[in-house]
């Protein structure tokens, strides 16, 4: 057996876990680890400019590859800087490994320099966390951390490592465990066949069925099976913000995203359905609107890996606890075998109704008479320029909703957004994490002039590692989503949602960081600029696009209403 | 409704804080909490009482079960069970009160475990409502100090909470 120091065991364990890249930032408590990293070539390290970005990059790397991303930060401020990233991953159930340095073990509790109880700070936002107490525990802890992060309902796992645990002066026999044993952690996988049978019976007999699919379909690798189930049932499918790409966005059975800024047709379909099949979705408040008025005529079937998600916000009729892919597989088999006959007449009438809803709204927006661009146009142009094939990351705000509505995602893991936490600053590092995970893909971040400034320092990291992110900044000169709420709820009092001429020149800023900057002010320039942006294959392009500052995101559900209560534009409501 | 939830917990630092943290994070309330090691040194037994609607209790048990360190969990109130709590109370005991307190303690099968010329310290075990009733009987004015352990419990009959 080999003799390795704690730091070497850490790196070797990560390698044995299949890790190729770590996103991180050095500091006192992790210097032994950085020294061990320096002396090997198996794992690459990406030096960020702020630890928040490291955590978002690791998170997006997981989202896009399906393999957990790893980030590394020093104790104290390094560790606390990852907190937003950990919370972001936690809310979207993303597997991620966070390694933090800690002051040496005999100083813990002494208020030592750069000591923070990061386990305590992060306890509510991790799936689990560990503190290394003995260097020889490192391999097993890493094994457990990956196992916990990636199985069941995934989530971030933090490992806090006091500096003395990684000291180069002591060596230990290294062996990476082949298996983990944890008596207190077991993972459900297959769903209950009897429950699946009941669900199939209900679905086949339904007159107005709908499939409501969430992020669990994407993360649980269930997209293909879901597509087969939906096609087999002939029912409409709607995706949550997290679920986009889980069912092909251009398919005719897809009625678009549902919820607060969902399409008119998706929300109408949900409201009028008699059977709702929820798959890997969690009845989030941004989806249901007022829970008391949610789908009052519907029987609800809920497939989820997390028993605690079931009947948390909405009482369901048929719960099925299990891994989305395994449950859908069995469901598909049962649907194919069943002798029950579908209510074809009922369903034909249902589709007629759905088509009428589609024709009525179907994401319409008014163009300006002037050359002033509407943000929706920019997303449409982006869709054309990338043939619908790019990985689209976003920040948070109106631009995020426009991207969700107007880009059609045909494949899972093509849409990377912070849904649960709604973290501004996520977009740029997320795109970087995606490019490192999928270097051959076109990776775009759709952002706002507000959000991009929350992690803008990463433009420097992009230069260092040659990451050709395409930044499409929908510049409406305001914290647009905040301003929209102020327009709608606070009689237009724009309290601290604009910047009074203080925005930087983003073109010059991009250039200062060694990248290409472009500005688009006129509708007639848009498509050509977009083409040019994507023709610069190896360059990061920052495209600053001026868009109509008055535009609001619609539809928008009306607070306290049901799914079908929506504003359709500034004056028209359902 | 009041529930008694009892669990086996990995005897590790941090495990207890995860259980307690869960209650504050999710806005559930803990009324009593007791925890101590078991005969298996790697496990602690934790018992807590809480109140909430059936929906909330279901969430509490599901969320507790998700904690990695919770090895096994049971809601004792779902079946026949034994519930015990221990009370120590220091009472003003002078003049006629002395005999009165002694009598009341006897009725409740309490024991006087410490005495001086002005004070009785009474020890009492039982279900929480019995302890409440005793405190009410002796009256607030004579109570100097109260300490209660919180509820412990077990299912009746064959059922055991063990690995
Ligand atoms: C870190 C963080 N702080 C505050 C918010 C609240 N918030 C949501 S959207 C938004 C405005 C975003 O502005 P911008 O990035 O310009 O996007 P726009 O809405 O204008 O498209 C704000 C402040 C948030 N989501 N995240
Ligand atoms: Mg803006």
C-alpha cells in the first residue's frame, strides 16, 4: 500500500472518484492541499476570482455533466464566500462537493485567525456535512460525501478539513474504499408497482390529463422516458422552470412552462385538468399560485424521489416514491401493456380546447414602432443564431424569464438557471462551469446589467483559461424585475431599482479584461450582431443589448389567484 | 396534536444540532427534548415532544428521517406507549405547609429527596400531565424552583426501537 499525506490522500480520493477539475481559491488553511495539487497532473484546478464563483461553477458543472462538481476554499472568508453557491445548489437539488479548509484542530473554538464555524453556518443548506477529525478518515469521508451528494434527492455536501489533517509531515496507508456502508442512509429506487398501476388507470381514463414535469426529470435522467410516456398517453406536457428541456420544447404536445410566468396555455391546461401527473416537481409556490385554488378539479399523481416532497404543499391522491427514471420505465411498460382503453373522444375535445388557448395567446408580445428592441426579440434572435442548440445559462430577473419563455429547449441539461434560490450572479460562473464540463458546446449566458455585475470579476478567469462564454446582456438600465413589481404593486415608485447614469461601459469593460465587447442599440442590427458574436468561436464576447426599459414579463399570475388568473399584458387579464 | 417522537441517532458531534436545527429552520416547535447514550456506544436515543397538525407531523417525521444521522425513528403516539418524565421541585415548606406538601407528595407518589427547616425538594415521575397536576396542587406560591427532564418513552408490548 502507498503512503500518502492527508493532502495527497484528498487529491487521490478525488481522482479515484473520477474528478477532473476543481474550482477554487487558495488561502492559509488549504495551503497543504494546494501544494499537493501543484505536484500532480491528474486534476486540473481553476483559479476563480471570488469563491462564490467557484461554488456556482462546480454547481453548473454538475448540472451540465451529471457528475458532481467540486469546489475548494480556505477557512473563514473563503468558506463564507461559498455560502450563496451552496444555498443555490441546495435549493435546486444539485450534487456538489464543497471542501473548506479549517484552522488547525487544536485551535478550533479559540476564535483563531480566519476561523468560522462553517459547518454551523451551512447546516441548513447542505444535504450533509463532515469535519475531518483524523487524516486516515479522508478517503472514506470523500467516498461517503460523493455517495450522499449523488444518490436519493441530490444535494451539496461540505467537508471541513482542519489544516493539520493535511500536513505533509505525516503519511498514512492509502486505499480508496470500493463501497460505502451507512446504516442510517438508504435510498429508495423503484416505485411501488401497485401505485404505478393505479396511476396508469387514472391517466388512461382521464378526459383532460396533463403532465407537469420538473427538474427531477432532468437531474434524474428521465427525459427520454418522460417523452415516451407523454407521447404514449397523447397528453399535453408542461415543464417547470427547472424542468425545461425535460420534454422537447418544440414538440406539439408541449404547452410551455407553467407557473408565475408560465404560458397562458400551460396555466389554463393545469387549471382545467382532471388528472395531473407531477414528475420530479415539488409544487413550488412559483408554480401553484394560491394552493387552496390549485387544480381543484384534478386528481393528482406525484412521482418523486423524496418522500418529504410528497403532500408537502399540495395533498396528492397517488404518491409514488422512487427514482424518476425507474418509475417512468415501469409506467411506460404498464401503459403499453394495459387493456384499458383511453377516452379518445374526451381527449380530442381537450386538444381542441388547448389549441384554442394556444391560438389566443401563445406568448405574444408587441413590437415597438421604433428601433428600440424588445427583450423577447433578442432571445428569438439568439435562438436562431444558435439553432436552438446552445447551453443557455441565466442570471435572475426579467431576462431569465424571457429566456425561459422564448428559447425552446429540446434537450435536458441545456438550460441552466438558479430556480429555487434565484441567485443573481449565477449566470457567468455557471456558463464557465458548463464550458469546462462541455468544452465543445456553445455556451451562452443571458444576463441583465444588474446581475452581471455580481460576478463580473470572473471575466478575468475566463481570459486565464480561455473560456469563450457568449454573454448576452439584456440591458434595460434597471433591476427590471424589481421595477416591474414596483410598477404593478407600488404605483410605479421605483425605489432603488435604477442606477442614474452610473452603469459602466460594458464594451470597454470587456475589452479591459481582454475580451470582445459589442453594443447593439437598434433592432435592425440585431441578427447580424448575433451572427458575428457566434462566429467568434474562441473569444468571449460581451454583447450589451439595449432593450425597452418599459417591458414587463407576461403572462404573470395574479397573487392569491388560481393557476388561470393571469395578467396577459399591462391592461388585459384573464 | 401532541406527539412523542423517539429516535436512534448516530452518537456523533453535530447530530443533535442537525435535529434541533431542523425544527427552527422549518418553523416546527419542540416542547421537550431528552437525549442520552444507549447501551450501544455508537447510538444515542433522542426523544422529543412536539405539537402540530397531522400534515405538519408527517413533514416532521419525513424531514427527520432524511437526516443522515437519524438511524431509526418512531412516533410513539401512534400506538400504545409508556411515557415518563422526571420532576424535581423545591418547595417552601414551613408551618402547616410542611404536612400539606408531604400529603400531596404522597398522593402523587412523589418522594421527598432533600429537606431543611424551610424547604422540601420533591422528586416525581410520571406522564407530563401528572407532573403538571402535582405542580398545580402545591400551588405557585410555594414553588421556588422546578426542573423537568422532558419526556422519555417506549412502545408497549413487543415493539422495540433497536437496530
Ligand atoms: C443576489 C440577489 N439579490 C437580489 C435579488 C432580487 N432581484 C431579483 S431580480 C432583480 C433584478 C435583476 O436585474 P437585472 O439583472 O438587470 O435583470 P432584469 O430584471 O433587469 O432583466 C433583483 C434585484 C436576487 N434575485 N438575487
Ligand atoms: Mg436589468
